[in-house]
C-alpha cells in the first residue's frame, strides 16, 4: 500500500487576504497565459523551468486550475523549499488581475 504525503495548500481567498504582507507568488503558466491575466505581484516561472528556481522564503504556487501547481510544489519541496499550492488556481481567483483584455 502506498501512502501519499498531503501537500500544503491554501485557497485563493486565503492568498488574497495575505497580499498586504507581500507573499512570494509564482505563476507556473506559460508566458502567453501569464500575460493574459495574473495576480499583480506574481512572478512568472513556467513549470518547465521551475526545477532551476531557488529561494529561502515561502512561495505560493499558482496555475490555471491548480493541477500543475501541485507538480511544481512537489518539485520545490523535494529541493527543501517551503512551497504551498494555491487550490483552484487562477480559475478561482477573484482578486485584482494585471494584464489580459480590458
């Protein structure tokens, strides 16, 4: 039998409430998706490049729906980083967005 370790995660609402504290947010979508609309303080590091990312501070990982952000969180946590998945991804985000169509 396999035992899976649950990944730490927060909701988009919880992340939005944290914005005044300026958390490090990494959006792992491709650049064209990111430019279509993202959280104003988020940094874009596509999933295929996440393995080279390094930080000592906690990071909150977001994707379009939340599925690929889990993969990024697993990768970063395996490297010893404090990475947290944002459940629901940008599809659930109700806060301010930069970019996209006006």
